[in-house]
């Protein structure tokens, strides 16, 4: 049948073999960990390590095979047909690899395996076997999902290497019974045009690497509980936690950058359930990191440190479940649709909740008792800060989980009606709290730090911040108490942290932490400035007063060639329509008017429509970046997509007329002057015919011009040769030749002006946001580098 | 009692507050009949676009409004007004999730979310259709 079955068979084999190896590795490591003589000379260790390495090699092989079948366009494979097409450039062929569920799980498993290999050689000898046992077990659960087995008629998981004809919906399709069916499948479905973006090339793999890295705190926690050793795990796990924080954070940022650049939701973050699901593990990572630091420095808070280290991975699996099971279908714009992965993910989730639970119960009486806490100490305020983060994540995940709760309890609760406002209102006080706690915790020392003295140190920063707040209120004119509070808390935490870096260097001791904290506060400051004060400058200028109910007058109609004001400063003109193979671009020229009333050109933006027949078209925004603001524009409507009005014609009249008739249309008078046909003298051949008519077009003062549309039939095919008069803006078409002598069905239409509707927004100071993100990431990198260096030494 | 206990209690209180406020702020998935009984109250309604009646959008006169007809899950059809431009591929949508109020027998939607079978993952049925078309 012309199918290439070998790569698929290899792929199936690699996955099956990887699963068996991971399963055996898990058993061997569990066995080794349970033995009393679990040390470097145990014979089981190298055996388990070989199995784990084999599993990793098999996953790499499966990944390469999948890339191979995508790159050579073997559309007999379901995954290839579904997510790629011949026209994709090689970079985006990589995107196809993880565009589907199966591919992205494979990537997750691969990353986790590679990190596992790293752990295998780097983790402390004492905890190595239990750590590897847990990682191997997680591998088993991940690989089962892409094995795609049928247990008692229940589909469990889904394999990336199944053939198109083997899928459940095609198995009985007679189309595939045709032995030449492949010749009919000329191209794949293609990648969603929205995903064909530079950021999107990096967002999923980075996010998955971040997700994969969270297995490390989880595995170390179980190992610590298993060996009843609550201390050893902290040293190696802290840099790994920062590593996940960095990578997952980067993944989230890339996603935000993509949403900002490619989606017309108009923003970086929209509290969409899918976004929330990946933010929660990040917040939990931050909380866990602080508990771990307290445990390591002060020998206390072991229980929360262990608990949160475990929670991160549980919420990573939960995020996978939320986004992949289709349960969010009615609440998220991302909705990835239901799939066979929901059941195995649920089993994975439940197992990885029960497993740590057992270990916690076994250890419950053995946790070291913590001493009476001291309010004037750094650890106390770090503890509070971590708790605030925990509550903040709880609020996010609870609201996001409503569809799950609906399903569990049969409720019919829909998410908050104004989602963004609801989350913002809740999270704003948390952000204020975190910013203030950053200052307090950093100015105290671990242990007892003498209360009054430490409190005086940030006094100067406090005064500077108050002055800046007053300036901010004065300049921005936004007198909102909540915003003012947030602004103050953030600016205070930035200035106090800077003060700490320069004046009180000795107090901090940990530059990386201070830098990360500055980055965090600057980032949130950027969010506040750019999104709380974004300004919509497009206006509905149609002049229709729609009353208060319809105050959403943000859509602006632009007619090609006309210059209309946009906002206070600019004038805008839709000047050009550029048609590319897969993108329709609309050139908007931004102008200003000088005192003489002359227009001065500044720049052009190109909001566009990405075309994709199979996946649906999508509007793409276009943004002009300035140092202090972004001008963000996108289309909300264009007639270019309506095939009926491809010519943008509006019919004025359609009428049957005979030679000599006169008809009136709004501005002109039309006289049907003559009709001649090249078949007139010969025998009439209805398959080959050419009829030309002459119509006299008179305007109101009596001037006239001629229109001569043609109706041509060649070998049975009708060809309309319309006549268009530029001056009058009239288009003539002979729709039909009537059976009556010298009579035609004439259609007169008017070309509509080319017009589009846009929205335009200004995001002030959005660069502050990027700067903050950059500083925060830099802080994480320094932290990892310092700790790794210490370990190496 | 340790200070930490006070703090933990405080945190539990905030968490319960989060739950209550979520439920309080939440709407309910409902239908036109229910919404008509409580005019002015906001509901979320899931329905299907009546494609035959089409989508009315007069871009020239008012680019900020469209109107169309939706049949809810109970089979009741109502006119819907939405303040915005016509969403891309609206006619191809599978399901429409709307938030809004009933006013004079017209549902005024403040937001609409389209569920297009083709947008992010392919619907099984449409896959099959495509094959037939290609053959």
C-alpha cells in the first residue's frame, strides 16, 4: 500500500522497551533502597543504572524516530498528518514534535529521563537509590501514557506512532480499505498558524523541561522520608529547585511573550485556566524554596519543606490533567480537547498523591520538633512569606478547578464572570504582602537579630518610596487606593533591596536572593504600569449613540486611503493591502499633523490575518515598541475573508432588460443600446458563445460614457467579462442571456470601499516588565552557579 | 498557643474566604428560560449558533455590535446582541459560551467564547469529512 511501516514499528518497539526498562529500573532501585546494605558496593546499583540508561536511550531513539517521520512527511502516520504539513519550515517541524499530546508527553518523559541520568551520577550516595526509584516510577507512568494500550476494551494512553488508518475514528472508514489511499493524502493538516511563531518554538520545550525538573524535589523528599533523613536532601535539592524555578519561569514568560505577540486577547496574561495551571507549580516552587532554606539554615520547618517539595510535582501532574483532559473546554480559550490521556493522567496523579501520603504518615511522629519561633528573625518572615504564596496558589487553583469540582459533585457553577478582575482583586493584596515581606525578611538576620536596630535600616528607603509614590500619583493621576498601595509596596521592596545590595552588603549575604527579589518586584511593577493603565485609543467613530449599555466602543473602522485620528497624538491611515501566501497584511501608517496641518509619517504597523484552511484563520496583532510604551494594534474585522464579496461589490440592481430599455439607478441613467453576438449569423451553439452588449451610462448633467460587459461561453464554461467604470464606480455584468430575443439579465454593482476594523491599545512602560523578568532570571542563574560551585568545591 | 498557630488560623480564614468569594462571584451555567426569569442578572449560557439565520453585522454603521440567534442546550432559541466585531470563523463554531443578561427577550452578551472544532485540535467528525472531500 505504499506505507512506510518500519519507522512506526521501531517507534512502538522503542517505547515498549523504554517502559520495560523503566519498570525494571524502578524494581531494582526499590529493592536496593530497601536493603540494609544499600551502599556504593551494592550490586543492584549498577544494574539499576544500566536499566535507567537503557530506558533513556530508547526514549531518545523514539524521539528521533518521531522527528524522522515528520521530516520526511509520512502522512500515513496519524501524528504526522495531524500536526505537520509539507510547507512547514524545518524549525517548525520541531514544533510539530510537541504540538500534539503524545509528542509533548514523550518530550516530558525524555527530559525527565535526561535529568534522571544527571541525578544518577551526581546525587549523594546516601539517597541515590530511593531517588532513582521514584524517578523511575514517574517514568513508568509517563511512558505508559504514550504506549497506548487497550486493557479490557478501555483505551489507556495514546501512541504517537499509530497509523492514520488505525485511529479509533478511522478504523472502519472504507476510505482506507483502498490500497492506494495514500495517494489521496497529499498533505498533512498542518500546524496551527498561531503556533508558528518564534516564541512558540521555545515555549513548550522550556516549559516541559521546567516541569520535568520538579520531579527532583519530589524524589528527594520521598528519599529523605524513606531513609528517615530530613537533612541530607536539602543541600543537593536547593539548586535544583532554583533550576526549575528558572526554567519554568522562562517557559511561562515565553508563553506570555507569545500571547502578547500573537494573540489578540490583548495581553501578556489573562488568567486563563491553562495559564493558571502552570503558574501554580511556579508559586509552589518559590514557597518550597523558602521552606527549604529555613530548614537548611535553622534546622526547623522540615515538615513544610518536605510537604511543599512534594506538592509541586503533584500540581505539575494536575496541570497536565487540567489542560489535557478536556475538562476545561467551556472555560478556557486554549482547550486542548479531550483525549485518551485523561485516564492514565488521573491514575498517575492519584498514585503520586498516595505515595508521599504513606511516607508522611510513616514519618509523622519522627519530624524534629521546632523551637519557639522568634518574631525578630529572618526565618519567621520567610515562613510567613511562603505561607502567603501558598494561600495565593490556593486561591488560583481553587477557582481554576471549578470545572473539576462541578464534575466531581455535580455542580453547575461557572467561573467568575469577570475573570481577570476577580483574580486581580484577589492577588493584589498577596502581591502587596509579598513585596513588604521581602523587605522585612531581608533586613532581619537568621536567629535573633535585635529588633529595633534592624527596623531602622530600611527607614531611608521608606521615605524615598513615599516620595516616589506621591510623584507617581501626581504624574499618573490614578488615585486608586489599591493600586497606590501596590505601587508603594513594590517600589519600597525594590529600593530597600538595592539599599541592601549597596549599603548593607554584609546584612544580606546572599546577593542572588536579593537580585531575584528585585527582579520579582520590578516585574510586578511592570505588570501594574502596563496593564492596569493600558489605554484603548481606537474609537467607534460611527456616530451611533448606543447608550450606556453599549460602552464597548473600541472598534474603529478604517477605510482605505482615509486618514482618521487615533488617540490624542496620532492619525492613522490604512494605506495598503499586502497579500502573501499564508498571511494577509494590512498596512497602517501612523502620522502626526504639524501646525500647518500637514501630515508627517512616523511608522507603519502590519496587523494581519494568518490563513489556514484546515485550522481556521487567525488575527495577528502588530506592535510598535518604544522605550516607554508599546502601541498594540489588531484587526477585529475584515471583509477580505468573505469569499462572496471577494470583489467587495454591493449589488445595486439586477434586472432583465431588452435592447432599448432605460433603467434608473441612484446616480445614473442606463440605456441598453445594442447587443451583438458572434453566433448571430451561424447556428447557435450554446456551448461556444460570445455576447457583448453596449450600455450608455448617463450622469445627472447628461454626460455619458459606455459600458460593455461580455458574456462568453467556451466549451460549455461561462466566463463573465465584467465592465467596470472607474469614474462612476459601477460594475456591469451579464448574469444570463434570456430566452427572449435581445434580452439579458443585467447586474449592476458598486465597488465598496476597502475597509477594515481595528482596535489599538497603548501599554505604557511594558519594558519594565521585561526588565524585571530579566533581573529575576539573572538572580536565579547566580544562585544556581554559587551553589553548584560550592558543591563542586 | 504559639504565634504560628494564630498565623495558621488566619491563613485558613483567608483560604475559606477565597472559596466563599469564588462561589459568590461565580455565575451558574444556565439557559435562556432561566435567564428570562431573572432579567438583569448575569448568566453563562452554552448554545449553538443558528447558522441559517446568520450573523448580522453592519460594519459601516456600527462596528461595535453584532447580533445572531443561539439555541441553548434546552433547545430554546433567542436573539443575542454582542458588543464587538464578528469573531473570526464564527459560522464555523461548534459551541458558543456566552456571559450576559436577558433584556426584553434579547440576550445581551458581554463576552462570547467560541468552541471551534478546528481551532486547536481537530474534531473527529470533521476529520472524516475532509477525507471524503479529498476522495
